[in-house]
C-alpha cells in the first residue's frame, strides 16, 4: 500500500549524496541530451545512492541498471562512461577534495570518500546535535494526530494491546524527531452494547461498589466474562444488556453514574501500565465523546445524498470501489463504529487541523478503515487523503503458556512482570552475588531491560508481519534483542566514564575498516529516521540499532581504546565511542526504550 506520494528527499540531509547526485545528474544530462523526459531527477538519483556491502569497495555506490533504457548500453559500460566523465570533469562536477577514488564494478560506480572531509563532517554533525542527531525538520509546522492502543473499557490491557501500543508510541516519537507536532489519542471503546452488558452483570451479580473499587478492572472483567457464559444459556440476559445501554444513552442517572465509575477505574489501570512502558497520551476522548456529534454527521450524509436505505438500515454504497457498504445507522436508528470514526475524524480536523491523521490497528480492521475513509472522501473532504491506516500483523506466543489471571485474556501486566523477573534471574546468573550495584539499582536496571526486551521483541519485526514472540530471542543478551542494544549502550558509556582525558572532537583519525564501518553507520541515522517516518516502520530503527551495535562490539573487542597505540588514536576512538553512544541513545528513544548506563 502506498501511504504518501511525495518522494523521500535524502537531498536535504546528506551533504555528500547531494554533491554526488548533483554531479551525476549533470553528467547524465550532458551525455543523453538536455530534453529527455525520462532522465532521472536529482532527488531520484540521490535516493538511488547505496552503501556498498563491503567497505573495501567504497563508501557509496551508484547502480547504473536503471540507466540502461536511457543509454541503451549495458550497466557496466554506462558505469565506466560516467566514471570517466566524473574524473575528467571532476574540477567543476564535484569538489574533488571530497572524493578520494572512483571505481566501477558489476554495473555500479563506487565512491571512496576523502577521510578528512567525510569523517570529520559526520562527527561534527553528531557532536553538535548530540541527542538531536538524526532528527530533521520535514515536519516543522505540521501536526499529526495518532490514534493508537485504544482498548475497550472495563477490561485490563491484554497482550494483544502490546503491538498497537508499542508501534503507535514509536511512530509518534519518530514523527516528533522529524519536527511534527504530535497529538496522541487513546480512543477508548467506551460505548455500545458491551457497556450494557457490564451494567447488567454488575446489577445481577455484584451491586457492590466497594468490591469494584477494591478489585478494580479485574472484577469488571470477571463480570463481563461471566455475562458471556450466562447469556449463552439465557437469552433474556441480552435483552437486559440492551435495555441498560438504552438507559445509558438516555442519560439515566444510575446507568451514567455506574458507567462513569467503571470508566475511571478502567482508565486508571491502563494509565498504570502505560506509565511502566513510558507511554503518554494527550487525549482520552473515547467513542462516547462523539455521541452528541453523530446526528450532524448523519444529517450531512443525507444532505450530500450519500446515504441509502437498505433493508431498513442506512448505508453508504461502496460497490463502485469494490467494497461492501459502510453501515451508518442500524435498523433501530443506532449509530455504528464507522459512524463514530467519521464523526471523530471531522472533529480532529476541526480541533487539531492535522496534516496527517494516523490510525494504528491490526490488519483485521483494514476494511473498516478503508470504508469510512472512503465515505469522508465522498463527503468531499480533501483531508480524507491524509487519514492513514497503519495496519500490523498479529502476535502469538508460540504455544508457550502465559500466566493467565482472568478468563482467557492474557494480561499485558503479567507479561511485563514476567519479563522483569526473567531479567533479574539472568542478571544474577551472570554476576552471582554482585555487590557493585545496590538492590534498588539492580531492580531499576531489570525493569528497564525487561520492559525493553518485550518492546524490542515486538518492534524488531516488520510491522505487517505476524510475530511469534519468543522469550529466548527477546532476552538473549548476545542476540538481536533489546537487552543487547541497551547493554551495548552501557558499554559505550562505561568506556567514556573510565576515560579521564579531554576529547578533542576536531582531530579525528581512523586507522582501520571497523572504524570506517562505524562512521558509515553513524552517517546513516538521519536517513533511517526518514525512512521509518515515510514507511511508518519502527523496525527500520531496530535493525539499524542491531547493525551499529554489532560493529561497535567488534570494534570494542578488536581495538584498544583506552590503551590505544597513540594519544591521537585513543582520542579518536573515544570520540567514536561517544558518537556511537548518541546514535544508539537516540535510536533507543525513537523506539521507546529506556537507556541504562550500567547492565
Ligand atoms: N477499540 C478498538 C478495538 O479495541 C480500536 C479502536 C481503534 N481506533 C479507531 N479510531 N477506530 O479494537
């Protein structure tokens, strides 16, 4: 699915790509003729520039395959031709002091950059921007609304809420880093017949607010689960639930009073979990908030002649767009889930004047979003284009039994607790009886690492793929896990802590390819953030973190840092450690993980 038409412009973030793209553009234009329509734009060329897999081949590479059609030659010959022009024309095509060598191989033109320019430039950026390194201004002056997590009321968060919560949180942070003003909305499912069921169950089997206050949302869940079981046996229960919901809709004092109490209890509990995960929302306007805003929507649909009567229900016919009809009013005149989403989107546009209106939901809701967004388009709202459904795949736990407290809901709280306990055990096994850290410090670290392990174990997967959560992988301190990234961050911190000399950031030399690899990866953070923003894909950041950690750890093992061969090399390696610390730290922030200086 294509989310946004505009091309990612790497142009503005990577100076050297811009210079090379500019030169390539001029050479291609000169060789093929000014007027060719199919010539690539500068932006397209910049976007095609790659990083060669082997650093010995060069620092950047341009593939010539797409040029075959324009040049009517093989990619190899084209590469040679362009490279020839480059070196001949170099004085005016590109400031040659920036590129040390140009070579061709397998249809690619490879560029080796001049160390002095390349390395110092990247590091200057990092040491200037520090915890802002990787950020951009593409969202400056723009507002994005993001609707995520959005659980249903009177239930605790289940493990199924983990993905929308994590993915939404990270997409929000990635956008913030790109300059957007973000409005995070928790659109709680607090309206509809399920509310009638809770009220009926409470009246039937509890009717005791002290018990509800004591046991909180877990008691409400109990009642709800029980209602389902009993209603199977006795149809009349469903009628009771319906009439309680009607009471609620009509503003009956008792119904509204209970509902408000239940809502308060539900929100307090989910906030407790969000707090553990470091997640915040700007608004908790749930479905009920739109109750009084729906008549206007129905009126508007009627006025615009979009509504159609179908077997007593009011629908919008979407057959022209290969979709089943969007249901607006039931036969009894009650509004539906799509009606509320339309009303809330209109409200969000009015209230926040969004440039993007993002929804993070599992892909089983794709049709629902496609339908109602289409309806807003048919209503003539040009912002329908800016309503973006971000679907994700399902998560399962590989048949591993999860502690289950209530009914068949696997609680997110239990999962997080279990993660922290497991990390505590691992820490104790790694350093039995370790006394360098206090009990509290150990607890604090285990919490950050345990929660981080779960969040990373989710986010490292491509959003759209189904995920099989696996404890061994998520907690493997040496594998592709959150703890591994946090550990690497702590390692960089601890080297810097042990150093007692001042670092001269302006005099950096590199002596081997590992250092060069580090520089290459450091230089990529800004564009990784842009890719993650464009694709709504936190896994891009996770994979970047794994890459930079792998290279940094190799460097740490193979190269002496504090005892380097010379003062100059020691200084440079320490500067690299500090730069890596910023890159990893910023990456962790983008995916919502906590940093720890010790592990
Ligand atoms: N409450 C819904 C659920 O639990 C998710 C709501 C998603 N947001 C929305 N605007 N429809 O499935």
